[in-house]
């Protein structure tokens, strides 16, 4: 559970290498941050034709790299000051005993267990906590320095990693030893005796946890531009109980060492070796499952992306088919060309103004408005294209088209919600509409919205038996019929949108429309969509 910074160097293009700083936590790839660095001089470098690209990378990353270098330099300076000051606070009275503790700490660090995602875990900080309890600041910083050097020698020998690890390890060990000295001063003794040593060990471990944790989270923040507190909470916070528990163990081992001397080495080595063995067993037994779960997750993600893309294509194909059908209706009835597309656009405007934001509901309203006249396929041309006013018998036949349209659309499962709008698009708010005589809110909201939009477009558009009227005349008529033919709330929304609609030329068909969900509207211009 020691908190260090390790590096993993992988060859890149040319002479470029990616260096990953990560904590030993091994909690996933998101804890790793990448920056480009040269193999020797620490500068971005590539050879041959990729030189210019590398120079761009160097320029873009030079400022963050300088901040990282300054932070590493300050960390090393803090550790050096703490390391030096430690030897002025207390004399080292048992160098042989300290050598034994250092050897144990070095051994545990050298036997660190590699985790799933490139991190390392060890219990070497127990040696630092023991040294702080037994030998004060000099012992703590010496042990911490030895741990940092061991990590550098047993891993990739990156000098920046060594400087940073030595700095934060030595500074943290110095602070932990000061805390132990404070407890000893309050208790009036520096002799490791239980239960005082247990408290001192736990306190030393807590100091190491918070100090090392903040330093490591900070360097990850510098290299990944993530928040320090978030990094600490997600990647380091879970280690707190382990540090406290092993801190108590360190205090107990300090008491045993004080009582039995070097002979206690065997006693101390055993739990540390067992701890490493347990961690190794756990890691090895779970590595295969973790890798298998990762692969399954990647496969599921790819399948999700493919299904989502296919769903989008199907939706576009469905809507394109509808618009093609509307185009066929326009070819049959040239006098109402573009009517359905205009009404569908206006219906969406009112729906959004009324607070409808659900994409499926908007799509249903769009489809219902677009396909409202599909039932006229069953109306003979002699009636549909008659240039004079219809007789009562002809009107009776014409009034069948909502039910015809409903029967056509209801055969398609994804169009059934829209089919309800088609069936009710000639109902009236006062209940005097057709085909079922629905009243008030019993009429689907999409049909109530459509009724206003349809009437407005019908009034301002030319018909075989009359000329279209002005938008102001259409507004006056719709306001007059609010509460009788139309839902008053929908009329209010129409009145708010009227100034913008009025600017449209009478009978003008808006840009060919294919309804898109909000999250895809930004790509509308690039896709060149058409209604036909």
C-alpha cells in the first residue's frame, strides 16, 4: 500500500516514448496520465518526416511539462530539507537496529506485487512507521530514502521519478516522525512501550497516508488536468483503513523489537512475508477474472455502439419512408404541396413552447402531423381534386380519411402512437369534431396542436376553390375559435409564435425536414437530409 510514482515506458513512433505516472493503487487506467518525453534529454523528439508533428507536440505540452518540473523540484527540495533537518533533531543511537529496519523495508519494497493495471502494492511504509517510533526523524527519513532508491533501482530508472519519490517520501517521513515525537513529549517518554507505541504507529501511518497521498494526487493532477480532491477520493481514499491497521502493526513490532532486539527480526519478517504472499495469491487468482471482465465489457461496449448506430439508421430510414410517402401524396394533390411538412414543423414549434422535451413524444407529434392526410389515399380523385365545394355526401366520404389513415398507420408498431394523432386530428375542443366527437383533454395533445397548425396553414394557402388569406386573417380566425374549436392553451402558444411564422411567405415550404433528436441536431447541416 505504499504510495509511490512509477513509470511505464512504451516505445512510440520514432524516438518518442509515452511515460505513464501512476500511483501504486492500480485502480484502473483512468488514474494514469500521459505526457511525451524524450528517452535521454527529457525533450519531445522524433526523427525523419515526423519531426514537425513532434515539434507541435513539444510546443503544446511545454507549459504543463514546466509546471511538472517545478513541482518535482519543489518536492525534492522539501524532502531534502526534511532529510537534513531530521539529523539535527535527534541523534541516531542504534545504527545497527536501524540497518535491520531499513533492510526489512527495502526487502518489502523489492518484493512489491504488480497489480492489474501497471501499479504496485507493498507494505514498505510499515518500516518507515517503525523507524519513526524507534529512532525518530533520522531513522524515518533514512528508511524512506532507502525505499525510494529501491523503487528506482527495481523499476525503470527514471531520474524524475526518483527525485519526486525521494522528495515526498522523505518529507512525509519527517512529518510522521515529528508527530511521534510530539506524542512522546506529551507522554514524557521516548521508549517504545504498549499501548503508547500502538498509538504512535497509527499516527505515523496516518501522517504518511495523508502526506504521501496528497503529493501523489497532486502529481497526477498536474499530468492529467484532473481535480486533486477527486483523484485523492477515487484512488487513494480507500487505503485509509489499511494504513491505520498496518500502523498499529508497526507500533506493535516496534515494541517487540525494543524488547527482543535483533532476535525479533524473524518475528517481524514473518507477518510481512505472509502479507505479501496473501496479496500475491489474491492478485493472481483474480487477475484472470479481471481481464476476462474487461474484455467482456469492451465487447459489450462495441455491441452497444453498433446497436445504437443501427437504431439511428433504422430511425432515419423509417422517417425517410414517411416523407417519401408524403411526397407521393403531394404529387397526387399539387394544390396542397408542402402542406404536411409545414404543419409538422409548426407542430414541433408549439410542442416545444408548451414544454414538451421528451424526444419520443416530439417524434410522435412530428410523425402524426406529417402523416395526417395519409388516409386520403382512399379518397377518389373526383372528390379529392374537385375544384368546387363538396356536396354533403362528398363531405361524408371525405370525413372518413382520419379513420382510414389510422388503420393504415396502426399496422406498423412504431407508428401506432402517431396513428392516434391522425385519427383525432379533426376533433374539436368543444366535442363537435369527427370521427368520434372527443372533447377537451380527451383529445390527444398532439392532435390539439396539429389542429391549430393545420388551420393556420389552410387559411393562408391557396386552394382550388379560393385564394389564400393573409396571416393576420388566420390569426384572427384562430383566436375567435379558441375554446370552441381549439385548445385555448395551444392557441396561446400559437399567438406567441405568430410573429415569427408571419415572416414566412404564404404557402412557402420550409427547408426539407427530417426530424432529428436534440443530441443530433448539431450534425443536421452536415448530413444533407431531405424530405423528398
